C-alpha cells in the first residue's frame, strides 16, 4: 500500500464537508480542563535518585520476606532453589515468544516438552499440555472439555473447591448452554457424598473435586471414579502439585483430568501472578486437550527434534472453532516449574511435601491448646487447616499486624456460615520457632 500524504487542500475539503472552519472548532465542546490539562510532572532525576526513590516506594510493601506469613488459600510461600530463577532468566528463554516455527524455537519447545513429561510423572496421567494461565482457568477448560466430550451440559463441583475457581468456572459458562451445580461439605470440610450421589445423573458431564480442598482437608475419593464412569461422566481432580509428591496422585484416584495451580512449583508469590495452570489427562482425551502440546520427533536428517503436535490450526486463527484461545502463553512459568522439579528431584519434592505436613500438624496441635481457639484434630490435611476463633478474624489480623505477622485468610467472605473462622497455612519455610511464635501471638490476642 502506497503512502499518500494529506495536502492542505485535502484538509480544508474535509473540514468543509464536516461543516467547520478549523480543526480547533471540532474541540469546542470539550471542557478546557481536558483540552489543556495541568500535568504535574516533577523535575527530572538522575539514575541514582530514581533507584533511591523506587527503593523507598518498594519498602512500603509488606511481604513474606519481612513478615511471618501463614497465608495460603491457593498461593503459598515455598522454598525456591536459586538456580530456578537463574535458568528462567536466561535471555533465550526470558525473551522468547510463542514457538510457531520449530526450526527457530528448539530450546523453548524442548523446555515445554520436559515440563510436560515431569507433569505426567507427577500427576500419574498420560499426557500434559504446555500449561494454562492459572489453576482457575485450567479447571474451567477441563469442564468445557468434559461437556464437549460427553455431549452433556451439567458440571458438578464441590463447594469445597477454591471459591475463585468456582467463580471463574461460572464466568466461563455464562454464555454457553452448560450449567454448574454445586454440592456441599460437612462440618469437617469433607464433601457430602450423599448430596453428590443425588445430583449425579445422565446429564452430568463431569464432577470436580479438590484435594487438599480450599479448607485444607484431604478428601477421601474412594469410589468416585466408579460412580462417575458408571454414569458416563468424567472425573476432574484439582490438587496442590507439591502434595502429589507424597500423597495419592490423580492417576491413582482414577481421575480423567488433573488440573491445578502450579505456583508452588518454584514460582514466587509476586502479588498474585503471573502463575501457572497445569493440565494433564488420560490418553483417551488427548485430541480434545486445549492449549499447546509439544512432541518429540526426528527431522529429515534423523536428528531429534521438537514441535507442536496434535493441535488444530484453529487454536491460533479461528477463535470460534478453537478448543481454547490461549495461544499467546509462551509458558515462562512452565519453564520455572520444570527447573524447580528438576533441581528438587523426586526425593527433594517428597521431603518438602512431608515437611509441609509436619509443620501443619505441629501448628494445629499448638493452636488446639489455646483458650478459645478450636481446630478439627482428626481431619487429614496437607499444609493448611481451619481455625475457629473466639473473635472476628479482622480483630486478630489487626492485632498481629504491628508484630509483622500475617495470620491467614478469613473464611466468612467465602463461606458466610463460617463466622470467626480462618485458614492457616504452614509450609517448609517455617521453623518450629516461627510456629511457636505465631501460636503465642494468637494466645495474646
């Protein structure tokens, strides 16, 4: 297309057609304060002054590095090997974009292939994609897959599944013929088997469970696979990925799809993102998996090569026909997770998972001794649990704030019936001294 500059005669002709004399006449209806705003721009600073200013602003943030944090609920403070960030920060990965051209993207494609392979091993399922944006979107994508695969329109989801995940799921389904139906949980935080069995019918495409669930409870899922498959429905399971190093995997539970938040796999809290949604499934669903799949093959000269595979072009160019429109995710977070799992190894991840459980059980026992506070001592948990307080959580939060302690997450905004209850998480980053200090601070509240 040739560039054709606009002459002064062209401009006058256009203004005449519009019915004004000058361009300024077009702006007369706009208030002067908007046409001539007073922009308060400070004097320029030198580089050293800018660095000093940014440090002062940064120090206003309250972080888990300078506070004792027991916040969980989907985002956790975990140990991250220093090498993980160094690997992800290499410029060939850090600046890489979407790997459309395999001949130019072998490093990125191999990293995604290795990530997929590790997630398959971790979840016990047959195939993993190259990741989604976060755990909530991976769960919603799994629900859409189930509806399309079964040609049914109802998804059952436990109310003990993360509230944000359930909200995203409902948003995804808003403009579709599909619907979501929730089933509740008992006083110990375990899902209602009777209510689930009553809602399971011939319209059910899948049921979604989470273990450990949002309340920290490890769910007993024995028999769920048989119930769902007998009804012609799929089994979707969301799980804390680190827990899978020590506990039963989705594959061992008989799940068809495993989803969840990959943030615990070496990704910093970072004010909530960017994060990583993992997605693994059985081989029977491989053609329906949304997002990217990287495969290993050989090139024309017999050399090992990596490429995107089993993926329709609609994923990129025809949105209305795509299984999912997430093709711009270059999966830097997946690379970090891959580096983390590789550096930690099987034994390292298992040890970290076991320390999480040890810390949680120890802290729960300490809090159970405090006057006015109560816990459910028999509930199996991974690294977080519910505490019932004698006073509103906001008062506890305000009391501990000057001591630089984040006590957890209040549950009443998510579950109105759980007044004065809050969720506490204890990971491998906490020492026994940290846990004792927190328990003592609670006692004094």
